[in-house]
């Protein structure tokens, strides 16, 4: 049936293939075991998705900081990145740390930084939290 529909188009097969490629995965590292900086998937339409784990460690009494080197570069710094707790932060006062926000505060094409923000005097030296980090945007 498709043959009948497209028989008048000289390049029908090429056009169909191009349309499928735009939305399909063209590059990834999903077959790697525990890649150093996390995983990524790139699609034919230029969309990229990255994710991994980062430890945010003591910076001061109200901040834990973590830096993530992305597993694949974005075309520019106009991508979305965020993080969520994988566990409850180790802290003097777990209830306050658990309720704190995670903010993205530095972002460029190949890395991003996160800050776990909490009320003053929530964290002490040695405190940390493991974060699930993710980013998505354009790579081309």
C-alpha cells in the first residue's frame, strides 16, 4: 500500500528514512558499564539527554556543592539541568537538609555545578548528599 501512495515520489524511500532518523537515537553510551560521567543519548533531531550521579559535599554551613562533567557536550549553555536527592543528606539536622532545595548555579557546554541550599548552620564539615543529575537540550 505504501508503494502505491509514494510511487509518484522519486525520493520517497529517502524521505521516509530521513523522517525516521530525525527522531531516532543516533549516538549513545548505554552499553557502557558505569561510565565515568554518566549516560547520554543523542537523537537525530539534535536533542540530547544526559544523566548520572554526583556527590555534593560540604562547602559551608548552608551549602553542599557538586560539579558534574557532562558525558557529552551541548551546543551551548542553554540547556536544562537539575538534580534530586538519591538519599537523605548526612547532616547535623537531617530534617532541615531533607527539605532543602537543589539549585543549578553554573552551566556551560561540558559541565554544570549544583548547590544544595539549606538554612544556615544545617551542614558541618564532612556532610554530603548523593544526587541524581540530569540535563537535556540541543547538541547540534
